[in-house]
C-alpha cells in the first residue's frame, strides 16, 4: 500500500515545476490533484456497480491495478502538455481504485479483535506513501524525473510483492455471484450509510488540507526558510498521519470506534478554525501545528472503513467499501477546488475555515450510528 500509493501525489509534489513548464494558474494546479480524485471516483463507482471487489480474487485485483497505476503515472515524463497530463492523472486515480478499498478488505481477512489497528496501519502506510514524493524532493536535488520515476518503480514493486506473497487470511468474507441490486441494497442499509456519512465529513476536510497545506507553508515561510525546509515540513505534515492512523487503530480497538473518530474529527476541526491565525508565526511553530493537524486529520480514516466491514452485509463488504470511498473522493473534488477560491476571497488567514463544516457533520452522523447500534443491541438482548 505504501509503495503503490506514492503515485497519487507525484504531480502535486512537483507542481511548481509543471506550473513553470506550462504556465499554469493555481486553479489548474489544483486540477492535477482533483483529476486523480475524479479517476478514483470513476474507478470505485464502476467497481462497486460491477461488484469487482467481491467477485475477483483480491490478490489479482490489487496487483494488476498497482502495476497499471505505476505505468500511467510514468506518463507524466512523456506527456506533451497539460491536457495530456490531466488524462494521465485521471488514469492513475482510476487504477488506484483497485488498490485502496480491496487492500482494506484483504487485511481484514487476517484480523477480528485487532481489525481497527490492522486497517489503521494499512491506511497509515497509504498516508506515508502519498507523502513520499515530498520526502524525495526534500532530500535535495530531486528533479521531476526522479520523483515520478521513483513512484512508478515503487508501484511495480508493490504489484510484485502482492503477486508473490499475499494470500487471504483465516477470516474471509462470503463471496456470491454478481448482482445488479447489491449497490441498492447497501444504499438502503442504514448502519452502513451512517458510517459512510461520518466518512464523508472526514473527507470534506482531508484532501483539501493535504493538497493546499504545502502552498500555505510556502506563503507563510516566505523569507524565513529555504525550499528544502518547506518540503520537509510538507512531508512531515502528511506523514504524521501515518502515526495518527496507528494511534487511531489502537485507541479504537480499546475505546470503541465512535469515540475515537469523533475525537479525531473534533481535533482536526479545531485546526481548521485556528491554523490561519498562525500565518505570520515563526515557521517552526507553524510546522509543528500543521503536523498535529496532519496527525488528527487522517487518524480516523481507517476506522470508518473498519466500521463498514463490521456493519455491512458480509457478502457485500468489498462493494460497500468501494461505494464509501467513491462517495468520499467525489466530495473531495469540491473542497480541493474551493480552497483557492476561498483564499483569493479572504486570504490564507481564513481560507481553511469552511473545512470545519465536514468534521461537524461527520460527528453528528457517527453519534446517530452509535444510538442506532445501541438500540439494535438492546433489542437483540431482549429477544
């Protein structure tokens, strides 16, 4: 997961080089990330409709998708212009749809009591993987070619690892033939949709933060530090989420998923409301606070997926995860493009403020889910 997902943000990490090469504006730079989201949404929606994650062997789906994502990511090195780059980014997201949701299902077959920690570790690997292009840049002397080719080689290695070494664990999910009605049944399943509602609140904030915090750091650090320090802080901000995911998994297995995801959303929501006030603070202070934000902004992500594996119908877990992620990533396309509009209107001091709406809505959805599960459990005990 770590190796294959490094392809996600390669264009974002090297966006200054691409911006200079093609004369791009800030909105066009944002589209380099938004288009990956669009490809991912398209891929997960198609996979959900076709039940791919529930009818194909996970090993084959994951490995094939990782290899194809690596190949189209490498196209950034040869594309003649911006429009072709957008196509390459779209295809990267499309194929990564066969990596992320199936990966969560795959690791769940190995765990029951510690499933929160297991999926948290997996999403932590995904988070660090997305930060890797910034680390490569921060090491110094990295060119567009180095960053892009490094991510593509990593994806090929990921595909080979899964093909050679992965097998389903002792707790496999039920498998049934293809059903057109499967998606409709999931959409009518209230517990699954409430868990997905929490995830949507989380996703409203997450990718907009990941995409634009590096630009926020560049603006705030002007005259204070060099480019390597800014790239290092951007890497630390995103990679801190890897630790956050592991913490979220451990805490959720001990305290319950609902309290942990609500705590994480509350903490990241506070960061949305306050980070702009530090726009003129010393760079080391700002870098520390953005790392705290990076820790909590994704600490809850895996637990929404773990909730789905627990509440969705057993024969539809893969499709439910595909549907959940498809809806979430569709929403991110709105907020990624909205941040530069907000910044142009009110400046960086208030530009992230509206992202706090997501955590607030997510907390409300998870609280409703907790009440529903309590009622259902009480009824079952009565019977």
